[in-house]
C-alpha cells in the first residue's frame, strides 16, 4: 500500500519536497496558509549543486524558469571600487561541476516547482494552514486551522524561517534576528543607463554593508540586494525608505552610490537565522522531518538558501523511495535523512555567518581581506566542497 506524506508550507522548500516525494512514489498533500501559492522576493543564485537537482527532475529547461547564466563573479571593494577577485562561471562552471551556475527570479523557480508538483499528482491546498501536529504515534496527525484533522505516514515541515510547527515540535522558539537587514530591488534592464547594465554577478564589500547585483529573467531585469547592519520588523517584503541605506552607502565609491540612487523604491527584508545545527535532532522527530528554512535558516551570504532546500528535497526523495515498513520504517527513514543532511547544512550555515563578518570588514581587517582576495583569486572564491556535492 502506498505511503503518504503531509507537507506544511507551499514555498520553494515545501514544493520541492512535494516533487521529491512524488518521485519516490508517495502520495502528497501540501497545505499552504496563504490564499494562493505565490512567492515573495526577487532574485536568487543557484550553484551547480542546486541546478544539478533541477536537471535530475527535468526542470532545468522548463520555459517558466527563465534563468540567466552569468559569465563570472566579480568581487569589488565598495570604498575604492577596485576589483579584488574573479570567479569564472559560465562554461567554466559547467565544465568543472557538470552543471551550470544560474541566476533567476525566486517567483519563477516557485512557479516551476508548483507546476511540477501539480503535474506529478500532488494535492495542493491553498488557504489551509497546519496549526499543530502529533508525530510520535502510528501516523503523523495534523490539525488544520478551523478544526479539521488530517493524517498520513509522515509530515514534512517546510513552513519557513518563522516556522510555528518547529516551535511546537522542538520547543526552541522563533529564529532570532541577525542584526542585518536586506534592501531589495528589481529593475528593468532596458531602463538602466548603459554603465549599469552589467551582465555578471557583482559583489561589493564595504564597512558594515555589502551589495550584490546580477541579471535575472534571461537578462531582462537587474536584481539588486544591499545588506546593512540594522533591524526591522519580523515580516517579509516591507516597504522601505532608503535614508539609512543611502547614509551607509556614502562611504562607498561613486559607482556604487549611483547604483543605490538609481533605485526609486526598495523593499525590505529582515535577516533571521539560527546557529549552525549541532545534531540531526533539529531535522527529524518521530514521523516529522524539517526542511529548508524551517530546519536550518541561514544568512544569505553564501547564496545557498534555495540550494539547501532543493538538496533537502532530493535527500528526502531518496530515503522515501527506500522506505519499507517491513525493512526500514518511516521514523527510521526520516532519521537517516537527518543524519545524511545535518552536517552539510551546518557547514553552510557557519560559512554564511563567517562571510557576513568578512564582507562587512573595516579598518585593518578590510585591508587584510582585500590582500587575501587579490592573492587567492579564483582559488579562494571557488567552493568545490559545495558545488561538487
């Protein structure tokens, strides 16, 4: 008899989990609290470790994905504008890792995963939130807002960085604010002056801030995200004035200031995360498994939030495909998933935190960082342990 799984959350992590579970032959029901399946946000970067998974699911050529393949990553000092190092992408990344490095719009990836989950036969329920769950019995039982109870063999918790289900199951409270906020903007490339129409990924590193820009949607739009040290209300996609950002950017070179001034309207995101995982216990509990930001929220300074969610989903697919009540039961299978994933996710979380400290360096530390990047070059910027996995 076929197994079934409930998925809490219809974002990238939840829909990827649905795609993976259907590929493993499980029945899937996805519950999303919003009235419609949609994704807030702007651009994201997918390294070869993530695009390899999309190719395995036959989604890399989906027409709605509209990716852009940048030729290189250029890291620059935000104060004087000098290039510190370059990582070749494009054909070099394909040859090195047998998969491309892509930039794309978050909503486009979400659309592709939503279509893939629906086409695979997942049952998608918008406007239905899971309020609570019990996962230590013969089945996973979930209570929907409104009083309906549903049950299945397993529950995948993928309800994001402020996961209410994680708080209930693990009792460790909400993910704390990191002390950083992100200003995001998406600009039509055709409306930009020629000097700002860069076709590469650029990362500008400055005191107490950094800014990243890259094309998305096949090069038709420019995604800009600036991170500064500060705090904001714990809610996604807020309207933002740019006074604080402009004040921080005044210490930057003229080119970067011009880029900030080009944006008429910014959206604001607070950056929340958790300390790196210390064991498998935060990713599996009885018949529940945690994925994506619900399990390991991380600062976006390694560009791996979506990538880790896709990796989680593929790892879940593999253990679900091997699950057999006679040989390998559901709780044991989910524990195996957690054992396989937690150390890698912890390493990415730790490296993301470390990058934020390095990116925002000032004084002697900034000078040491710049010298290291000039000497190390591509060897320092490339990440075989991450992209080759």
